[in-house]
């Protein structure tokens, strides 16, 4: 199995630390893992490289559409079977790149925070646009994993209107 994790950064932080533990477990099961991140200083990069994980900084590619095209080509050349996104920016990149990919790839999202995809806590409860965008992205997702009961409850009550069977 070949898994690509998309995450906003691999610096120190909750989602980033969670990913480090997840990757270690996947490698123990002999799963081929790749990580593409969007920005930051790459705190976890040496750790991942020691585990044999390919790590790419997407900030080296200039332009939104060029990043999407890069991801589509990456899926094809590395025969990616699962794209797992963490944090809102990379959910958007993952969704759009998979939307235009001609491959059937499973799409998992881990929700680390109880807020909408845009606007952070400013639009936590009442942004129609953010809720609509979340629901569109969730339509493409095979699974939406929440890291706590609080996060799960938020998405069940405020956002997730499409298919609650996807929410774990």
C-alpha cells in the first residue's frame, strides 16, 4: 500500500506530532509512506528520512495551479493509493488535486480542530461559505477522522450534513 500524507507543515505542533506517531506505525506495517508539506522549517524531516519516508516541501513549487498539477503527477508516478490530508490548507489541495486526477484514490481527512475549513475560529459556527466548502470536500472523502469527541460533535452538529457514515 502507498500512502501520501498532505500536511500544512512538519514543524512542532499537535497535528504534526500526531502525524509523526502515525507514520511510525505505518512504517512498522511496511506501508510505503510519502509526506508533502506546504510550509515551515521541516522540524520532523530528519526523523521521517530515517524512517525511509519521502518528504517534499511544496513551497518550492510556485503558484497554486502548479502545486495542484505537481500533486496529480505525484499520485501517478508513485502509484499512490491513499491520500490522507491534515489541516485545512492541505485538505483543499488534496481535494482539488484528486478532483482532477484520473486515478481512483481513496481520500482520508483527519480533522484536528473543531472549526470550519476557512476563517478558523472567527467563522467557527456561522459561515455558510465555510460549511458549504467543508461539505463539498467531505463528499469526495472516503473517511473523515476526528481526533476527539469534541471535534466529532462539532462536525456532526455544525458541518457534516452529507454522509455521517464517513465520520469516525
